[in-house]
């Protein structure tokens, strides 16, 4: 065997371990919204999602079949209602989750406890944290989940669709001095309003309105006197209606002492879908369309596919 042949043979031998090492490199590396790096050998195929928004994002990306478990508040789309429910939040049940044999658990935040995360990871389950607090953060969550599932193109298309709707509504909406009061807890339970740094506040701005409680951080308790004094042009309630008694709109319209307010006198009170308007997911697009149509007195527009 010539020296040239031997040298070529040795090069091939040296290359073989390198090829094997390259094959073992993770196909998916995701940085979650807490800056944690998660590596998978392939896009995830079995996922437990503990937050409703993450469930909605997964399904919007066409990954509903990968969902093997869901948190108790995950209720949309209807197709996921057949998926097993697991306890989440402070009462997260690790045994329930492990029994479903997921590759990945999507959590809303690390407040569920570091010990719970450690237990999952010690049992070979990857934990990915999403923590969207605004529309921009929602886009980040969509991209992250798209990457996790091998659906990068679908994620970008979903974001582009949302952005197009927001841009269209913003372009059609005249910035006015009119105000809107978002009531997230009804009178019987104690009034709470959506303030700044909430999705409702962002959607109001897109529609050319000012949040009547923009000076309140996040969700804040308010009084009837404060609402009456601020006299909003529009009232949006997110109270659920269970089919008995007055509707949420009728209840607001009939409140004693509220009859002189502009929103009451003009009948500009609207019952919004509380989940669509407050979850960091794709249905924020639907929520802004509904708000725009309410403000402008138009018939509901069919959301773009």
C-alpha cells in the first residue's frame, strides 16, 4: 500500500467519528423567554401546555395533534377539550404530567416553582417558559413555539397576519380624545379595571382611543366614583354570561348613579370575549377587530383566515 493510499485511509478513519458527532448535535435549540436554552434532537412531537395562550398558539400553528396534556384553563379551540387536563400553577401535578410522557412542557412562568421544573427535567422532560406581557412579547412566544415545533414558516405567517390586522385597524382609526373603560371584574365582585401595560390598553391605542385608567399599572381595583368621574365614552366589560338574569351589558346599563355617563347615555357598552382580549395569543387579532367594530358601530367583520 502506497504512502498516499495510507494517508487517505487514515483521513477517512479520522472523519468517521466527526461524522457521528455531527449527527448527534441537536436539531432544535430554543431560547425560552427566561433566557434558558433548550435543545432537542428533533422538533417536539409530544407537548403538555399549561397555559391557555400557548395552547392556542400550538393549534394556530397546526400542532394540535402534538398536545398530549393541557392546563385546566386551556379551553380553546374546542378541539383540545378532549385532551387530558393536568393541574397547573402552584398545584402543578408532576406525576400527572410524567404519566403523559411528554417531551416538552410549556409553562407560563417560573412561579410554578423551581423544584417542579427540576423534577420534570430530572425525568427527561424539557421545560420551555413563555412570558408574553405585550403584543411584541406575543410575537416572541409564537416564534419560540414555532421553532420548538419545526414550524418557523407557519409562525412567521401567523405573526404577519396579526400585524396586518393591527396595521389596518390603526390606519383606519382616527386618534381622538375619546376614552374607554375596560371592566375586568363586575360590580358584585368589586370593580377592577385594565390599566397600562395590558393587552386591552394596547388594543385601545390601535383603535385610536385612550384608556380611561391609563394611570393604573396593570390590573387595578377602582371605585364606582372613579369610573363615574372619568366618564368614559365607551365601556367594555369582560364579564361572562351564563344565560340567567340580566346580561353583562344590561347590568352595566342599569347601575344606579351611572345613568348620566356618556357611555350609558349613548348605549356604548360592549361585552367582549375576556379570553380573546387578555390572552397573549393569535386571537388578539379578533379582539381588536371586535373593538374597532364596536367603536365604529359596524357589523362584525369576519377575521381573515
